[in-house]
């Protein structure tokens, strides 16, 4: 895949970039290693100051960076701006909290291990490779970089090939904030060259956010090198609606949960599983509100849904819907590629999904919702858990016992009750099953790329 900005609204290539040569990649790994040696000797207070500077620079650059996001991957500008500001807030969170999240712990009674003192401390591990997707091109990267750098590591970013300008912006952000040169750099390389970087002995671990095949490939290479990985992969999150729920609110939140970022979110609600007693009401409200979304130029402030990021992504979605319709699914809203330039797909609601349809098991990475009717909570849970994914989930109910039953039964990295899944720096984020391994964000996230060092003193 060419490393290029191709505007999804026009389909036109705006700018192409040459990949880094092997010598350039080697120089960047060397710079990262040198920066790590410096960083491990710095205090949290020093790194926090640099991190706050980076957050401030990002806030100052909000309009420029938001426009880059919109032009490179089609996110409507309002959402792009919110992504930049959320990312800056995330950096500040780690500036403020890293020291406490990584505080050493001491055994209350060290004599039980024959010591005068004994406990653990979190030490950085070195240069970490981050392979990142285009769908939240700033937030996905910074939710890795904020904690990793505050822990004292250095980062190397291999960003998706269709967001090179985002990658180049991030390439200098931390250096501009004051971090040592090399503490965080982008590598402009195709996916085929990730293996060479990961096998480099100076690279100690890796994180990948993206598709399942990419995750499996990275993990197998890392496994053969005995290197730690965190994987944040796909999802097909269930959104369960039970009779005691506030149906009007559930229907409104469902529209956002499915269609935000043009439907290209790993944690988007994708399968709407609705109790038969409220099915007709929910589906009517949901469909009316999806039909009312405005499709258009993502730079226009009033646009709700822009084009999909890539032509191949749009074609894939079109194929999934066509397969479902050919096998008997009913199109309630949308279901077509609009007759216009750009990689648009109409926001869509489908009913009558059956197990032989691709959409039943595959992730739909675009504005396509599937709605299922279920007779009881057991059926709802079986459907919710009935995919290979397990990223997040949502359940709408006002029955406390039922709420607890779903929380205990859902095989997912998160359960959101009466709300939509979102990521927060304060809460761990990650999946089970084929949605990934490990966690990002919060204490669990920052500790992933640390050496939990046991210290025993006689
Ligand atoms: P993708 O093709 O896997 O790309 C993601 C990144 O991995 C890109 O930088 C890509 O580089 C690289 N890559 C692709 N194949 C690789 C390989 N074999 N080895 C090493 N690197 C490789 O993912 P996508 O389809 O663009 O992104 C959408 C997917 O990401 C969806 O499944 C979505 O659910 C998932 N996602 C998950 C999360 C989460 O937190 N769980 C968040 C966002 C997205 P190139 O661009 O150069 O190919």
C-alpha cells in the first residue's frame, strides 16, 4: 500500500511520501535507544513537564490537526476536533498520575522473606514499537505514547499507510515538548517491514491496534523473539435492550454508538439485540433517527457521517450487506452506495439477520447496524457472546438483578450499562477472545510496558 494521503471525500491522492530507507529506520531505532538511556535517568516531574508541554502544543494546533484527520481519513471535523482535545487531556492525565500509578510497593512484613525490606518497583523496559490504525489517528497513538513515555520508555510509531501526515505531526510533537530527541519517532514503512523492526534487539516490546490478521502476525513474530505484546483488535460489540430500559434514550444513544466516526470504531455497537416486547418501538425510533443523519462533506460542521476512510473498506461493507440481503435480510434504512464522489455508504439498519450471513459473525467497519429480536435474556446473552470477538458490550435495563446477571455473563473486556462504550484514560481498555490481549489506559495500561522489578534487601 502506498504511503499517501488520499482524500476519502474526493478519492484523489493529495500527497505521497517516500518510505524511510533501511538506514533511516536504523538511525531512528538508534536515536530511540539513546533517548531511552537518557529518559530512564529522568524524574517523573521532568517527564511530566515535557508531557504537559506536548499537550499544550497539541491544543494550540487543534484546528490544524483536526483538519489533517478529516482530510486523511474522513472523520467529520467536529469529531476530529474532539479527538485532538481528548488526546491532549489524555497526555495531561498521565503527566499528573504516572508517578502514583507506578508507585513502588513494599511488603508490610519483609521478615517473612528474610529481608529488612522487600517489594516491587516499576522500571521502564526500553524502545517500544507501536503499530497503529487510521481510524483514530491521533488518539490511538497518544493513548499509547502518553503512558509509555511517562514510564520512561521510548516509542517508535509505524502508523497506517493512509495517515502519513498524522504520523509526521506526531513524529515531532514530543521533541517539541522537550523530550530527548528520539524519545518518540515515526517510521514511514509499509506493514511488510514491521517484522524487521520487531526483530531488532533494541526493540523490546510491541503494541498493535488493528485487524485480527495483523495482530496474529505481530504476536507470532514477537512470540518467537520472546517479546511482550499488547493487541487491541477488532470487535462486534453487542448492544442489548431489555424491556425495563429507557427505550427513547437507548435508541438515540444507539445511533451515536453505531455511526460515530462514520461507523469505523472498534468499540462501536454493531449488533443490536432487542427484547421482543420493545423491539418494534426501539427499531422504529432507531431507524427514524439513523435515516435523519446527514451524509456529506466531512469538513462541513453540520455533517454527521462522512465517507469511509478507504475504497476497499467501503467495498467490503457493500459486499457484507449484499450478502445479507441476498440471503433474506430486510433493509430498514440505507443499504446503498450513494451516487456521488467519495467512498460513502448510506447509514444502514438491517433486520432479519441469520447465522449464514457474513454480517452475523464478521465485524462491520462502517455505518451498518444489524438488529436482532430475542424472546428473553438467555437468548440475548447467547447472541451477545456468540462471536469470536469480545471487546466491549452495552446493556440497557433498569432492573438491578438483570443488570448484574448481564455483567457476570458477558464475555467482553467491558460492560457499559445504560450508556455507550467509550475509552477514558482513567479506565482500562482492551478485549478478550479474538479482540486482543492486554490492556491500554489507566494503571493496567501504563504497567504493560514496565519491568515489575522485585527488590529484596538483606
Ligand atoms: P490493519 O489493516 O490491521 O492496520 C492497522 C495497522 O497495522 C496499520 O498500521 C497497518 O499498516 C498495520 N499492519 C497491517 N498488516 C500488518 C501485518 N501483517 N504486520 C504488521 N503490521 C500490519 O487494520 P485496519 O483494517 O486498517 O483497521 C481497522 C481494524 O482495527 C478493525 O478491525 C478495528 O476494529 C481495529 N481497531 C481496534 C481497536 C482496539 O482498540 N481494539 C481500535 C481501533 C481499531 P498499513 O496501513 O501499512 O497496512
